C-alpha cells in the first residue's frame, strides 16, 4: 500500500517524486509508515493527508480519525 500511496500522492501533485524518494529512503533506513514519515519530515500536512485519504475511501471511514 505504501508504494501505491506514494505514487498516488505524486500523481495528484500532493508531493514531488523527489519528496517521495526522500520519504522512502527514510522509511528504509528507520522503518515506519510512509504517511507518518511524510508528515514528520514536513512534506505534507496531516490535514492534507487525511483529506486525500478520505477522498480515496468510500463513505465516512476516515471521519472517525478526524474527530
């Protein structure tokens, strides 16, 4: 899922390919979830990531995490 998530974020211009590479390099070195690394490195804001993810999922699944 992480590879696909990163590719979708690039495709929809939320992040650049260079930013994705930086985050995946960090993930390989330290481990962790790609989305957490993207936020930690300041590449994407958590609210923007949640908006993106909620648009990808049917119904109000992500709303449970926004409250």
